[in-house]
C-alpha cells in the first residue's frame, strides 16, 4: 500500500506494565509490604481510597494475560519485579515463591514467543527499608544492588534485556518533595538526596549484574520531556533551563557524562549535597549501558513568574523552580489533563541522539488515559487513544528517518491498572479491565495496535 509508514526490520513492538499497578496478591506468596501499600492506606492520599491490593489480579491471571499478549502479536512485554515479593524485608534471604512467580511469568512469555523485558524497580520499595530511611539513606543503594543481583542471577537465563530503575525523577521528587507519591515526604533536600541515591543504586546494581554475567543488555528508564520557553525573553529561557535541568539533565548528565550539570548544582544551592558527590559515586553512576529507555508523555511550556512562589500553595516537585509557571495551550488533552504533543517525542529523541553518547534507544512508555466505557455490544471504542498512539508512532518514525537509533516502542499500558494517586479512575490500558469481575476486553486501540504490529508500521493516513 502506498503511503505506508514502515519501521525497520527487527523493530520491537511491545507493551509495558508495573508490578504494584497490576499484580495484586499483596499479602500472598510471601510478599512483604511496600511503601505504596502503606501510602495508599492513608486517607486522602489516593483517589477513591483505592489500593493495589488486588489491582488487575495479574499474579493469578498471568497465563491468561500472556495468551492475550500473544493474540495481539506483541514481540516484547516489559514488566517490573516487585522488590518486596522477592525480599520482603528489602535485604537478606530471597523469598523463593517470589522468584518462582517471575520465572513462571518469563517462561509463559517465552512459550508464546514474547521477549520478556525486566525492570527491577518501579517505585515499590519494601516498607522495611523505608523504616530505615528509604531512598534518603545511602544504605538503600547497597540493598538495591544486592536485590538486583539476586533477581538477575535467577532470571538471566530467560531475560536478555534489563533496566534498573523506572523514572527516578518521580520516585525522588513526587515522593519526597511534593509528597503526592509514596512515601509522601515533603522536603526538597530529601528529594535531592533520594535522586542521588537512586542513581548510585542504579550504578552499583549495573556493576553487580555485569560481574555475574556480561551477556544480557542493561539500561535504565527515564521520564524525559522537552521543555520550551513560553516566549523569547531571557527570563522564560532561564525558566526552561532550570526545569530542563532538574527534570532531564539531573539524570542524563551523570549517567552519560559522569558529572552533575554545573548550573543545576548552582540552582539547587547545596540541597542534598550533590556538589560533594565523589568520584567513586560518579564513576558508578556512569557505568556503561547497552540501552536507554525513554518514557515520553508530554511537552512542558514554561514561563518565569518572579512574583511567585505564593505562600500557602501545595508543596512542589519543582525544587528550586517555584517561580516557574507551566503554561497551558489549546492542544487536546488526556483525561489526566496532559497536553497531547507528538512532536515532542521526535524532538526529544533527536536531542538524545545529538547531545548524549550514541546508544540504542527504546520508547519504553508512551500512552494516554481516557475515560473508556464499554458500549452496548461490549466493545470498548477509544478513538482518542488510537489517534494518540498513531501520532506518537509517526513521531518515532520521523526520529528514525532523522538518524536516531530507535529500536522499539512499548505502549503504556497493556492493562487498565492502579494509576498511583489517581487510583482506578484513570485508564491507560489498551485492554479494558472490569475490576469487579477482572474480565479483560481488548479495546479498539488493541486491535489497531495488533494491525500495526502485523503490518510493521502504519497505514497511509493518520
């Protein structure tokens, strides 16, 4: 067909989830409590008072879910391992039942011809480690390296692609500055310390895994977004520089350049002591990687507001940037209020290709929340999501045409799930989950994605 947008041979077509959002079985199989179990039980923390105790019951239904993935034609499935399911106390002996679950899951995927991709940490820190200081404590980095080595040793014969952390910015700043994610701390200095310790944990885990087996490919998943000034004025340009610094470069630079950005250290003004990070820490953080996972959802447009911050407002995740306004546009929005801008994806991928050491890139999360409702025939029409995915895949293709070494795309998410502080109100899945019955229904977007995978790309018209 003329006008088709085809991706290179070998391009990975996948979907992604995370453990706390779908597994359920929170008190089964020897699993210990996580910070999200604790956080979700605090009144007012999660919409509707929801928790992940049952979620999408994937722990019991994983075979059904892998068969569903095979029916969609997925080539890969990215899932996270729940640290408290493997190490209920966050240290010490592993829980054999926990590791066995992930062995069974990986085996089921492989039986269906689906490549398992493991993320070792997607925010569910064992509560026992939080009680000892959590990510504010350097000890947690060492505990993570031990945990990573245990999981890697058990699954490396089945899993060829690994990422250490998912979105450390969220874990650090939403969890420790704004306090709207677990563990609910509201202290900017603690957030910066947590960011550093998360990166140290990544580096130490990478070294520990390579010492066991250098064969599998290792990486990290970062949430990255382009930041655009609202005007050509110097104040707005500086606002964009600061947000880009604390959101993007705070993680990219130490990982791929071996140092924290000098301007960000000045902006943070000594918070968290990043300027004192030693050579050993920085060398560990910059351990060579085989891939970078890019999680993209939106573009930020920012303006300086010198009269801010106003007293009495909620704590902000934007440490050292409380005088920055995030400017709305007339772009369409998801039900979370996130503006939809596919052009930000190819802009971001081209920037990574140009400014940072060349290594294979994968879009490891990209998706949208909409209020999906089954129709009278039991089908789930979600044309807005189809338009979202189509636009972003076309942006990914433009990046490839521009020379970017982009090798795969993982839609977020396979299933409707527990959407963190939003509870079950926001649906990101391409598969509808009726939570009272746990019935799975592929949405129209799932059928659309299956056709794109079978075609190896998109048809001629968006």
